[in-house]
């Protein structure tokens, strides 16, 4: 499809994104692997954009990984989600800001189920009241946290310290954008740009000076597959699907990969290391890996935040090739240091991480 | 019990199976179909046939455990079916009836319940830093090992509130909140599902020669986590 056709298609999938007063729900995976990305998101909203975003310490997992590995029944996850909505209602908020893509899909699935099957909603209201005494309202607006960054991408661009431009060549940096499957494959109208041509990350990258690569396996799953990663003997599924993507994107020479999902960047970061260990193959320049970022980290770099404050030392595939191209200064001696600057050892790297 | 009728009690089955014309586009887009000997088109065809014998075979075999629930099938199906949702209904019924222990992949449910399930009920998270033991997660690499071994300091460095009070990433979720999650599991059948996974797994473990032996079937857990008969993938 030509570019004009794509623009027409994604224009059919615009979604409303609330502009303030968010109730924030965290992601299990992002907290474990990219906790600094969540902190970066909150810092951008509160300090850069002046938004009201509230986190209640009593909120919990949505139980989505348990649900999608089929140990948590649908009634149970519906009621856990209803409890999150009750906390939001009690705090006086109506706009849900969701860190996780799996959770975002689940919130949409459950709200749509309640529309199609009102008896499920009544059942869940009774379950929640019986278990906790709580009542809830359904959110007026459900946005993925990436949707909110997308909405304010030009405000971020106006405050940028660095662009997605190669400082040595003056040319735009080339990005692979990877959308988590549960963002819009189930409910295309809930994602910016739908499922076939999601625009949420493209919009950020283009606003901040970069270019997006279109490659054959662009919409292919990263390979998480829930039980296909959780159980050790199933992980061949996971690495094989990521490998399929790497092989497909390699000829286009991406400078970095960015994802809106918490899990996908972790897998695409770690599986590059595994493929190098297994096959000796690397996908970046000069025998290195392709840096893999969350969209919060990308926004933070554009705004001039310290990469180590954002937790980019927790990546297995080194991010320095991208930092160098963007001209971002960093102190390599503080990469593996504590908050006070004390060294706490250094991971043994293979070339993917050098 | 009529298996097809039982499936129709699950709203995900109702939403997942509209009317399949067997075009196979779900198989073409499916990441599981590329890796495993798996064909979601056949799953839809079998349940649509209402053939009780074939549905029972499905509930007892590896096939239903190959799906990754990415839901790519939903986007492309021209009839609005979602094989991933059909799979979720089949997996629920397989666990309800204890049939999941009849297949290598189905038996893995106990390992998932023991980690993810218990994290949810007792800690309020699906995944915890303590779970990422390097021996079980070699894919996390040297950086993963460095994080695991220095997790208190690493998480503090990047602004998390690991095991702390108040808000923040990886905070300790207050006991009152955990009590509510526990009651939700009691009221909604969450513990009923867990008990069935434990009950049927124990019977299977003993039939395979494993014993409780004071360690809650840890040898069986290790076996189901690591065993792979090598017959699952496309040849």
C-alpha cells in the first residue's frame, strides 16, 4: 500500500486520549525490567507537562500473565480489574493510564465483555462487593501510557535537548517500532492507528526527528507467548519468533528498536544476547547488537535525562551505540554504580553488549 | 458432561467462535503455527463440528497448549473469530476436568501456578525480581545475573521502591490490599482453579513415580519445567 493509502487507513483509527487527571496502574514486567522507565513516564507527566497523575499504593497486578497462562479464571481477573476501577472511583478519577500492554488489552477486553454481556458485569459487581465491600464505575477513558506520550509528543519535541538525528551524518536515525500484540490486535479501535498501521510510536519517532523502518515482519509477535516463555522447556518458541523479526529487519540497518510494550523490549534485548551465544550472530553494526528501548526511555533521552537514571544499564544489549549517534554525553564509570556512585561489580559482557 | 455445551458457558468461547469457514488465515498469521506442529484452523473446525470425541481428544493433548495467546488471529479473521479465545476456553475446561495432565505441555500448568499464581495471591505481582534465578533464566544473561545479585542497590539506583512502603515500582503492597486479593480468589473460583491444578497434578506425579517426599513434589516441578520430548515442532 502506498503512503497515502496508509495515512487514510490510520486516520480511521483515531482514539480519544484524556488530557489530564490520570489514575496510573503499573506493569509487573515493566517494574521488574524497566522500573526507571515508569519513573521517567511519571517525571515527564508531572514535571515537564504539569499533569495530575495519581498512583494508589493499594493497586495490584491485574493478574494478566496468570490469566494468559490460564491459571487465573476469567471471573477472578474481572474482579481484580473491578477492584482497580474501585480504587480509581474512590480517588475521584475517571481516566485510567495503563503502563502495561497486556493489562491494557485486558481492561479493554473486560469492558467490552461487560457491554456485550451485561450479566457478567452484574456478576462481577456482586463478587467485588462480597469480597471487598467496594463499588466501582467503569473508566470514561482508558489510555495506554504510550498513548499519553504520543498525545503530548509535540510538547516534548518543543522541550527537547537531543533529536533522533545522527550527529555524525546529520541524517535521521532509523527506528524499528514494535507494537505489543495486545495493544490493538484484539480491539483495533482502541489503539492509535488500529492494528495494521498503528501510529502511536511512529508519531513519537517522527516528531522527534527520526525515521521509521517498514520491514516484512513488522507486525509479528516478539514471541513472549506467556507459557511459551514462563516454562523453561518452551522458550524455543520465544527466541525463534524474535529471531524471525531480527532476520527480517537486519537488511534495513536499524539504529534502534523501540516498543510500547513492557515485555517485548525485554525479550528483543535478551534474545539478541542468546542468539549471539547460540549462533555467533549479531544484528547491529560492527558486531554489536541493536539497542532496544522503551518509549519512555526514548522520550527521556530526547528530553536530556541521564540514561543511567532511567535504568538503561539494565539492558543486556548495550545502548551506547545509540547514545553516541545522538551525541548524548554519559559517564561510563557510573553505569554500574549505586545511587551514591559506588561500583557494584560489572557484568561479564559478550560482544552484543560491548 | 457434554463438552461442547460446557464450552458454550464461557463467554470467551461465545465471542471466539462465530462461524468458521476454514480459510486458514489464522494459521497463516499465527506465531505458534510457525514454530509448533500447530494449526489453529483445525482447532476452530473441531469445536465447530461439536464432535464430542474429538473435543475430548483436544482437551487431553499437547495441541491446545501451543498457542501463545498473542491474539494475532483476531485481527485477520474475516468472520470475526478468535481462535486464541477458543483456546482459552478449552484450556479452562481441560483444567476443570483434570485432562491437562494427560499431555506434556498441559502438565506444565502446575509449574506456572506455583510461581505466577502464588506471586499474585501473596505478593500482588505476577513476576518478582526474586524469581529471576540465573540457573532458571540463563537468557537474562550477565546483566540479568548482575541485577539479580545486586537487586537491592540496582533497583534503588533507578528509582524503584523495591519492597518499600508507599507508592513506586516493586513496592510492598499493603496487607489490607493483599487480603482483598485473597478474598477475590476465594469468592470467584480462583482458588478452585488452583486446587484442581494441584489435585490432578499430584495424582499424575504419583502415577509417574514422583513422590511428595516432604518437598511438595519439587522433582516433578523440575521435570515438567525442563522436559521436552522433541516432538512438538514442525519437522
